[in-house]
């Protein structure tokens, strides 16, 4: 049996569901999960609370195969404190530091709950940042330790983003992940060292680990998936509609290449183009003020509404600098959008010139050129949209669950 511990990563919800399908899941330790219980249904129906619940805790809906008996909820108190802090405070540097401290305590509570939940399982799968206590307990019993790492190696990420802060100082306040405290760096290193295997979502992430000295044989790439029942194409655009609409979805952070997106769009925008940025600002809005005339901002939305926003666009632009494997890319593809992104996380999924274009990170000129090409070629957009939808169908969550359960089974068998 396998114990799974997760702070917040959607791929581990799917991994746990896949194990539950196979009868291999002992317990799933994670923060609050919306299981459609009576109290949750009441909260979702109260007019004054419905919106707030849907945008916070209500978003945490689990895959169908997971039931309440599988899940051991942890850090509920810290969950509530963080939600209140997020909704009741403004985005200032002081409040941001407070939130980081709260997140550390939240992750520690999850990690400790995971260690207490360990009994005699043959394997522990845990997300980075909350794995160490359970791994230490597992090692005393000879259990296999699997670390799920959804981002590039922390040392690689830190150097890259420190460089980015110097290159784009006006957007530096929107960055995170480059200023980790010394104790957390040591913790992440210990987790990687303790892990028998590290699960990652892309070849890019694997390569950053290898560059930091982690043995290649310790790393396993299994791309994440998409829910094609939710993310699917809409009605074709009318022939008379010659507008060109670009959408971006993600944290409004320079880690996502935000300044380069704005600079590229400025070069191709006209009366018939629009740019929509969907996501939460990572500073107090100062970085985006000089560009505010260029885009429409939509704060974070539930996933069902996100699919609708994709279907209203012509192209998905995501010129990210550092990524694990951005789910929004494959979700946009499933909705029939050509994508403009980088190979830093998506080179395994997006076929350059087929489903869209892979552009070099930080290259405004190439990004603007590709935008202009797609703007002027509706027939090319249509072909790429069809290709993207077909390609996304190869990376469903069903396929991910099967692949990861098979790999975990192999590792457990090899350890006996």
C-alpha cells in the first residue's frame, strides 16, 4: 500500500485517484478537500458566501475515484488563516512576507501530519516541501520514498530568477522562488537526497535536476494531463469576425515572462486585437501600471469558467521562463487554441509549428513575430487548433493515472 502526502499540487490528486482505482492507496494526507458533503453544498448555495467559497476552498474538488474515507485532512487551521490573510490584506511587501511565513507553517503542519499517518506502507509519495518527516519515518521501515517535484530544481530556479530580477527590475517584485531562506534550501536538498525516485512532469525539469548533480536514473518523467470533458473546443468563430484575441492564464509574475508578453503584444496590437490576462497579481499592481492600457484583467476564476475564457480566444500566449509543466498550456490546447510558449516545461507537449510555436525565453522579437504570423493567418490558426486539440487528447489525466500507477508498482516490486 502507498501513503500519499500533498500540499497543493493537482497531479498528486490524480496520482492518489489512480492508486485508489488500483486498490493501492492507504491514505491521502492533504489540506482541506471539497468532497461535496452536506455542509459544503450549503455553503455553495448561500448567496453571500457562494462566490467566496467557490474561489477559495470550493475549488478543491477531488477526482471522482477519491472518497472521504481515503483523505486525511491536515493543516485546516493554517488553511483558514491563509485564506483570511489573502482576502483581507493588500499586496504589500510586508504582507507578502507574512504570507510566506504562514505558508511555511502550513506546509510544516502537512508534513508532520504525513509522518504521523505513516504505518507500514511499502511506499510514500510526497510533494516537495512536506516530504522530509515522512521520508525519515519510511526509511526506518525500508519503504520506498518518491518525491513529486512539479517545478524546476530549486537551485536552478533561484539562479535563473535572480538573473531575471536584474534584467527586468521593474517586474522584480512579482517574482518568487528566488529568495528562499537558507533553512528551506537545506530542507529541499535533504528531501531530494532522501528520495529513492523523483517524479517530474517534463524533460526540462529532469534536465535541471541533472544539471544540479542529481543522478539521471533517480528521475522519472511522466507528463501531466487534462480533463477533456471540461476543456474542449467551442463553436467555430464566424467567418466575418476578424478580431484577434490573445489570452494568458497564470500568476501575473515575471516568472511567466509577463514583461516580454506585454512588450511583444505592444508591437502587434491594433483596434482589432485584445489581450486578456487571467490570474492574480503578485505585487500591488505597480509593475503593470504602465501597461494597463494594453490588456483586460480577469482575476482567478473557477476551472469551468476558465474553459469558457479559452474558447473566447484565438491564441494562448504563455512565454514562461521557468515551469514544471504548466497545466494551462495543455488545457488551452484541449480547447482548440494554438499556443505560444517556451520549451522550458512544454517541449514534450507542444510541437513547434504544429500545435503552435515554441519561442526562446525572453525573446520579444520572436514572440512578436509569431503573434503577427498567427494574427494574419486565420487558416493557419485553424489548422494548429485542430492539431492542438488532437495532441492534448494524448495527455489525459486517465493516461497519467495509469502511467504513474504502473511506474510506482514497478518500483515497489523492485524493492522487495
